[in-house]
C-alpha cells in the first residue's frame, strides 16, 4: 500500500516491516484489527492497519453503515516505541530504541 501524507510517500513495499500484530479476531469479525509497524529507509515510522466495520479502521459506506478499511498512519519515534511496548515487542523496542530504554 502506498499513501502520500504531508508530501511524504509511505510505501509498505519499500519500507522495512518491524513487527506485526492482530487482535486475534477472525478477518470476517467486525472487531478485527491487524497492524504492521514499518520503518522507511529515511527512518520514518508508520503503521499499516486494517480492520473490520466495528474497528478503529472502519469507514462510512452508506447511511448508518460502516465497512472495514485499511490505512497508513505516520508515527513519531516515541509513538513507535509506545506501540512496540504496548504490543509486547521488547526485543524490537530495544533494537531500535536502545537510547530511550534503561535497565530496571
């Protein structure tokens, strides 16, 4: 998927996929969510997410109806670290954000 946001091209084909997560619902479930975290060659972070008609990726597809959709969401480095931490990817967080993580 490709999308231009604020004059920047985000492309899942050319960026590095760092982590993939889904909420465990089947793809036909309206609550289904799947997200992949990417890093561009220039170091920008983004999510490629998709979900069902009752997920945060839902879009209007008629009067009083929502349908599943997909989107690209740019992230700051802090947001990418939070996403990795919140979705239980400690190794990836340590690899890309060693300067922001300290030993407990």
